[in-house]
């Protein structure tokens, strides 16, 4: 067993960071759900693909700030962007949206992306799989969308009629719709496909998948910034001063030991939950209510709020009482402000990071087995 004061101080800090990171992560997920972060990041990715240079400002830093503000505040980013507007008025996109409030989908499969692009370039045609690429080529070269449908299709399928009407409203007839940068890329994809519509579709899907990989990184960057803001707010509300906490832990052996025990209990509880989830998976019971109850996921705003209240009322309240955190008889100063900054930076790393690190430190101390935390990570786009 490896045990000393410095290690116990570190474990105590990690435990506190973990508790507040759990709370911040839940709050962040509530904010992301209510403000449709995933749908906005997807929209940004679609704009980068279909509108290209029109989505940036002259100054990279200003563009970064603008992008962050647009994630927080709902704005009409499709204004004056005809190709992207036509894309989002396609019935398939509208059917994927949750409701009128969340009118844009948070997720889109690559096959749906390629279908919409081909519909807009080629025109709606039931025999698109056997068609050559001449219509698509003409649309790209002329930088126009093809809004024609095969005779009789508009009468046979109301969705096709809706596509024509909505897209014609979205696209001005005379000016070019496809910008130069996107035109060059689509032409390169077209020539690489030869005269094979299936290859063209596959290359469009590859383009989409590659962009979504980058969009996932955008989402992580935005959420980390949000986590920092939430973390600083939580640190100020609860007066979670990392500097003061470290000083107190270094001077009070009973307090260190109590926090180490609390950390071990929390990790043991997570280990038991992980074992329960794995047993349900092994038995093919992932769709049961028992699995849903056992999994600490983020399925709805209500469950998120309940999880946050539980963390505050049970874990954080007990720890704050033990540590003497809070505002009773205290006044903030510069040192406290710096302590909040450190706490906020720690929280911005996310609860999975602190779960893993705390588990490793407890293993080093000789207090238990490593915990598998894969099931405690929040869902990503």
C-alpha cells in the first residue's frame, strides 16, 4: 500500500472535482438539449459543405467568437444561403426534426445527406439509381439546382409536390445557387465517379462522414467552453476554492481520510453499477426498464434535473458540510477568485476524465480496483 499526505490531498481534490464535474456535465447537457447545440453544430457543418466561404468572416478569431455566440443564441444562419436553404426545406429534413421549436435535426445519416443532394441536383426521379450523371453535371456546371420531377411523380406522391413548392420558394430562379468553391468540389467528385451514380452517392457520403468527424471536434470544443462557464458559476455559487481546499486538506488528516473514504465509496458504487449494466447487456436486456433505470444516461431533461438534484442533495451537500464550503461568514477576495478559476478549469475537463484519474490514484493508494467508466460518459453528437 502506497499512502502519504500528498497522495491523500490529491485524491481529496480529485473527488471534489469529480462531484462538481458531474453536476456541471448534467447542467451542460440540459443547456445543450434546450438550446439544440447538436442541431446547430450539424447546421454549421452543412453550411461549411454547401456554402463554404460564405460562412466565415475576414478575421479568424472573430469567426470563432461568432460561431460560439451562434451556438448560444438562436439566429437565422440560412439567410441568403440558397443551397443550404433548399437542403433544409427538403421534406426528409423536416420529417427528421423533433417539432416546430426544434425544427432542425440533431443527427443525419450519410445516406439521407446523399439522397437530398442528388434530389436537388438531379431532380426527383424514381429511377435515379439507373440514371446517368448528365443532369447532375449540368446542374453543377450551371450552378443551379434541378427542381424538375419525373412526369406524374408530383401527382402520385404529395411529398414530391411539397419538395417542388418549398424548394422553389427557397431558391431564386436566375442567380447561381451553388457557390464557386462547392461547385469545384462537386465537379471533382463527379469526375471521379465516372458515370456511376452509386459511386457518386458513396463519395458524397464519404464527404459527409469526414465533415462529421470534424463537427464532433467542434462540438467538444464548444461544450468545453460551456463547461468552463458553468464550472466558474458553480464554483462561485458554492465557493469551491481549490487553493483553500488544498490548504485545508494538507493540514487536517481526519478530513483527508474522510474524503478518501468517500471517494472509495463513490467509485465502488460506480463499479457495482457498471457490473449491473454489463450483466444486463450479457443477458440481452438492454431494452428493458431495468437497464434504463441502472444506466445513468441523459435521456430527457427531467431525468437530467433529477440527477442534478440528487448529486446536490446527497453528494455535494455532505462534502460541503465536511469541508466547510459555502459563504457563511466569508467574503470573496482575489485569492478566492483564483481558486474559482482553477476549479472551473478542472470542471471543464469533464467528469469522465476525473473518474479515470481518481480511479488510478485510488489504485495507487491500494484501495480498490480500476473502475470502468465507459457508461458514465455523456452522449456526444
